[in-house]
C-alpha cells in the first residue's frame, strides 16, 4: 500500500480555454433556478471552522457540507437531475428554464415527452442521484456498479426503483457497459459525467448542475464577510466536480482568481499523472483502482473538465487512503467551538490533505508553493456524508486506514 502523498504544481501548457464558458455565471444561474424549483431544495450549510483555522495557521476555513443535499447525503444529484431536465427540454424544443419541477412532473409534459430509460454507471452517489431524479420525474433508470461496491450503496439505489447490478468490472468498464446498453435500448439515454468522442453535451450539463453548490458557497462566504476565497481545494474522480467548481470560480473572479488545487485518490490519480507528465494529454489509470475513496475511483478523466483544470488549477495532489480517513476523523472530532461534520471517505480527503500540509514541517515546500499562510481563506467541499455506514464505522470506530505517512517527531508543527 502506497502511504505517500504526491504533489505537483501545474506546468501543463494552456489551451484556448473554450470550455470555460460552460461554467459561466448565466449557465450556473440557470441550473440553480432549476434546482430551486424542487420542493426538497434547501441551500446546504457552509460551515466556518474558525478554531481549526486558527490551529492550522490560516485566517478562515470554510466547508460546504453536501450531506444535506435533497436528503440524498451527497452532491451528485445536482448534476444528474439537471442533465435529465436539459435532455427533456431539448427533446421537447424548450429551454430548461421553461421546465421547472412542477412542469416536468405534470401529466401534460409526461404525455408530450413520453418515457425514457436513463442509464448510468456509478460507485453509488451519482447513480443514486440519477435514480432519484428519474423516479421523481416518472422515468426509468438502469444503474451499473463496479466490483467492490458495498451492498449498502446498491440498496440505496434499488429503493428508488432503479434496475441496479454490481458487475465484475471496474468503474470505467461499467461506463462502457452502460453506454452500450443505452445505445441498444429504445429511448435509452446515457447520463454520465465521463466524456468521449461524440458524448460531450450531457457531461457538460452535469457539470453545470454541480455549479449550484459553488454558487451557494460563494454567496455564503460573501455573507460571512469573505470577499472571495484565497484557496479552493477540491477532490476529483473523472474531474467533473473539480472542473465545475474551478470553472465557476475562474469565471467569477477572472481578474483575481483563488489558488485552486485538485486532490485525487492515489489508486485512481489520472489527473495528477496527467499534470506530472505535463504534455497536455490525459493519462489513464487502469486496473481495479482499489481505494477507500469509492467516489473517486475513476481512471479516465473528463476531457472537458481537464481542459478547464489545465488552464486554471495551480496544483494536483495524489492522496493515500489514510489521508481520507484522517479527514473523516478531523471533521467528526472538531476543535472546541467548531461544528461537527459527518463526511464520508470521498468527501473528507481534502480536509485530510489540508490538515496534514498545515500541521507538518516536512510539507513547508507545499505551503510555500500554494501560498498557504495566516492570510489564507480556504474553501473545501465535503461532497458526501455517511453514505456507507459500515465502512464509516470501520474508519471512525475501528481505525481503518490508520497508516500514516512516516515523519520524524520534529516534523510536527507547534499548535497555534
């Protein structure tokens, strides 16, 4: 097991940045207005961890808590629901702004559109979001899950009425399987944030849906007196969330963007490897990609997101599993006066990264490269809550993945 964190600054040649417009303020607002039309819509909390920020030696630490999103315990439903809505809008010759929840669920619209079967591949959260949206809109969903998926994640999707199976394939192979099934099914539609030749529109819609959480966080920070975050640290699987969040802030603060960092699981660090290679080409990761961070176990990057990231991310990080487990524990056992946050393994890795980099002297070079200091106002996103209770207890109660990066006693920085 690799227990070492890997870090690289971004030296990838830039492009014409043509995909940044996908995450323009107008496009993100349109997605947000759609989400607001759902009865379940609530702005998810933005926690200010002021005492932890002081301990780590930074000015402010904000955490967007997506465990409250639509009662589904994860952010993914934002992308799947908006993509389904935009697909129906396109098929009926409308703009998505004309199809709020009340119209999408109306008998008249269902009669006009008919029925479709929405296919997807997932480790859990994305498929749950697609299944939920399809169920609410009176449509069908078929979900394929990779080997190693826990029964809890499968049952969460099955309860929503979807056809769901665990296959003896890795995530990227499940994507290809679901896409082939969709192509062979009458009115079959693939809803995935992975991009390939000829399949770019729906992934871009999914990214726009994710923009809702970035827009909310931006407004919440402003309300708290933070004019803009100095740093945004975001996790990545295929990179769609990272591309969406970084794309939002790159658009929002064009003249003075935050320093933005992409964090991956080292078993599936395709974006880190691509940045390290620095040719501009994506490097795919193959094999089983065994990691505690199931939501990040994707070996083939989203090419649209990669284009945004290579132009706007300052650095890429490959993190071992213990770092994610550490993040879950840091969130769950807060400094006195800070709120408790329940964060699953894919949601907590950015906290693990930040807490380690700020707490140990042997990472002074990373702090310097990212300009992390007493003036930093950092935004993290906890993308999921306790979506897998058995695994969560293993991490928190039993110390699963307690292995940590070797370091000398004098590498520990003094608490603030």
